[in-house]
C-alpha cells in the first residue's frame, strides 16, 4: 500500500465513526500512533501483507474514537474490518492472532520464540553472506602487490564487522528491536539514518572469528590506470 491508500482507509473509518479524520504519515518508528494532528504508520508495516497493512490503518483510525483497547474498541474495530473491508479478525490480547477473508486465513501471528528464531536465522545467513563478500574484497586487495612488493607472501590481519545496520541485514527496524530484546545485540540500538545499528557476538552465534589472516599475493591481472 502507498500513503494515499492508508489515508483512504483512515478517512473511511473516520467517516463511519463520525469523527474528524487526520493526516496519515509513514515514519521510521517502532509503533504506530494516533496523535492530535497525525496518524503515524511505521515503515516496517510496508513489508507485511496488504491485509495486515489495512488492519493496521483501521486500528490506528479507531483510536480517533477510543483511546485505549477496552471492549468497545475491539467490537468497533472488528465490525469495521468486516463491514468495510471484509476482513475477519481473531484476537490475541489487543492485537490480531489471525486475519481471514471469506474464511481463508491471510495472516497469522507467529509465536514469540518461533518468530525470533526465524529472524535470527535470517540475520545469521545474511551476516555469513556479507562475510564472504568482505573476505573476497580482502583477498583481492592489490595494495601489497603494487606498493609493498616485499609484503607479498606474508600474512596480514583483517577484521570482520561486529555491527551492521538493520537495512544491510534485510530486516525491519521492528525486527531489530525484537532481536535486541531477546539478547541478540548486547548494546542499545542506535539509529544512523539508514537503519538501526545491530551489534552481535560472533562466538555466540557460531560465526567466523572477528580476526582473520589472509596471505598477500601478487595480483595475476594487471590493472593499468590503478597507479598514479
């Protein structure tokens, strides 16, 4: 969904509830909110299925009438989802356990441990891919061959990262928060403009050691124009 689609859903809900609609913003936040001037949708929602995105917009718009998750909130939310958008919701506390269309399940919330394990596996696989790319760059390092011929044949120490941004790891900011809260990252997450910085323990995750030694070799292909 695009911004205009979220706006259309919230406008429809506001009209049905007889309240004034608000401008929708999509922002890099952990949770959505319905404030005094804006309804904020987190960017990680865009990576979920369309039905869940619709539910999320409805959920925040219902807060225009009800500020908490008391029974009237849930009854209104489930009614609007069914009447306006043909979505049926099964609750787990304040949020959906599942969403269905015409009896066909389109969204199911995973158990906490199962969800975390899947995210962790995804991140570990991605770090291993990034390690291979980094090591390849180190092995192709031509500096020693061109500038320090006496170093060719010797081993040099390089270091693999212990921190990547959530964007580099292919996970949402919300998934980064979940990993942080379950001990994956020993430090507080920091936002650097393109994703949250996620620190990790290589030993604990069974990844390559941070320090690696690579033998400097004479390059086999001449790269004319490299030297000035």
